[in-house]
C-alpha cells in the first residue's frame, strides 16, 4: 500500500513531490543545511581550541565538551516535547537565539579572556541551541509531509543535517582556519548560523509549524508528561528509541578507537584517516537520501531492519577486520568505510516510523527519537570505556556488531497502527491521523 501511494504521488505531483521534498518546507531544508555548516565548522578543532584558550589541559577541555553533550541530549528530547506544546517554529526561534547569545558570550567573555569557568558555562548552555533548532524542524517535517512520502522527506532532512555537520562544516574550516585563524573561523561560523536561521524562519510559511501540535485541551505540564508517559503507553515507541540509540552508538564508539587503530596499527597518517572519515560521511549523506526514497517504496521497517541493522552488523565488522587482514591497503579501508557509511543511512526511516507509531502523540514520539539520537553519543563511548581494557578493540567491535543484530530483532516489533496505515492509503499527513495504538506483538512470519 505504501508503494502504491508513493508511486501515485511521484507520478502526479510537482517536481518537489517527486523528489520527496514538501514544497512549503524547501527553504527550511536549505536553512538547516546552512545552519549545520555553521555548527559543524568547529567539529574538527574545538577541543584543542578550548585547551589553548583557558582550559590548559585535554581533561579540562573534555569537561567543557561533556557539559555540551549533556545539554545536547536534554535539548534533543525537549525539541519534540516543546514543539508539541508551542509549535516547531517557535522552538526553532528559541534554539537559534540560544545558539547566537551563548556563542557570543562563549567567544567574547570566555575564550577571548581565557576564562575557563565561563567557557564551561556558556559553551555548555549553547548545547541547547542546535537540537532545538534542527530537531524541531524535523518535527515540522514529520507533521507536514504526506505519510506515504515521509521516508523521503526525513531522508532530505538528514541529507541537509549531515551535509553540514560534519562534512561541509569541516571543509569550510579547512579553508578559513589558515586565512583567519580558529578564533576568526568561529566568528564566521556565527554569521553562517544566522543566515541559516533566517532561511528557515523567514522563508518557510507553511502554517502547521506555526501552531501547537498537541490537542487543544492539553496544558503545558500535561504536554511534557505526555512526552514521558509515551514510554509505557506506546511501548513500540520505546523500542524504536532503543533502535535509534543502537543506530549511532557504535559510530560514536568507533571514533574513540579507530583513529589509533588506523594510524598506529595500520600505519596510515592522520591525513589518511581524516580523508577516510570524510569519504565515509560523504557516502552516508547521499545514502541518507537514497534510503529515504527507497523506504517509501519497500517499507520503513524493512529498510531499517535489513539495510540498516543487518547491513551495519556486517559492515562494522568489515570496517575493522578487513583492513586488519589486508594491512597497509588504504583504498580497501576506504571501500569498507564507504560501505559502513552507506549502511548507517539504512536507519534513516526510523524518523518517519517512530511518529507514525503514535500519531496521537507525535511530539512524545519525536522527543524519544531525539533522545535516542543524543543518548547514542554517550552509550558508544561508555561501551568503549567499559570493555576496551578487558576485551581489546576486537571485543569492542564484536559488541557493536552484536548490538546491530539486537536492533534487527527489535525492528520486528515496530508495526504501524491502523491509523497510520490508513493515512498512507489516503495520502494524508501524519498531523491528520488519529491514534489507535496496538499491543506490542511481533509480526507473523
């Protein structure tokens, strides 16, 4: 049924419909790309920058990054909960304001003065900015796009998101750092952020995102409670949150162990590793879009389970063990890196699937989805911390592969409720669907 609806939209709609982009949100996708370029500029050098401008040591610099990570995770959850209550556009405005205000304070009163406590506070608080901005736009996308084309729409979102962070952001820094220095580059990034925010908030006039998404009678405390109670009222959404954590937890863990593996054990240079990483994520960007479109035709759950979970279980093993077997062959390492980047994109439809599991509480579902995205940044490195000593790199990679197998099994339980299936058949948006959640059962066969 999904395939028929998606095919009909592709034949009869505008060029934007055929591409899977909701036309009223076009400037939003462009704005998110520009915003995330500005956010991603610092990704390759922020820790040494903080160390050299007041922190003094890598450990003290890591405390600043950790504070930032905590607020990112919290804001990731709040982006869904508050969008349900206030509307995505208003939450995006708050996120943009938070980013700009606390970045100015971080640069001018923290880094410029070498004031470590203020850097810790202001950079940490700035972590609320990008999730409230970017993930609230994702909520807007899921509330607006026809359910039959939702996979393609979220694919475009992640095309824009990962295109900026870290890919084009790091590329921008490689050009501006030699010309203006790291401090000047961070001020340039602030201007890029403002341009991206303007594209979204001025260019997008679609009215769904201007209004609250929660039912009229729901009050603020009730709305936040709904985003928490969904854990037990819609257990399939909770399962989806676990799948979302598994999606990128190994990725974050690999970034801890792979640099030393490729440079010390495989004999590659730092530049070789960074190029491999760039190629891996460039591949991921385009497959984010591809799997978004494909999932609307073959099914979101099928794409996540086979291309994402099973694919990553195989490719994460290949990423580590194939170069180990063929020591010194750089292009083989690049090839398996590209495969891992591609299979990571197989999880993209989870952003379409989770709100569709609870159409009556989309904000709560998106809050858990975004919490999973933020939580992965802690789970992956935590696994490395716990098991690298006793099991070594080999054991850690085997654990990551096992997690992907677990995700494949969990995906079997993520069946759509009847309301969402009906919305797909009728070409409606998720905002028009009502909730009729079903018990958590595995599909027959």
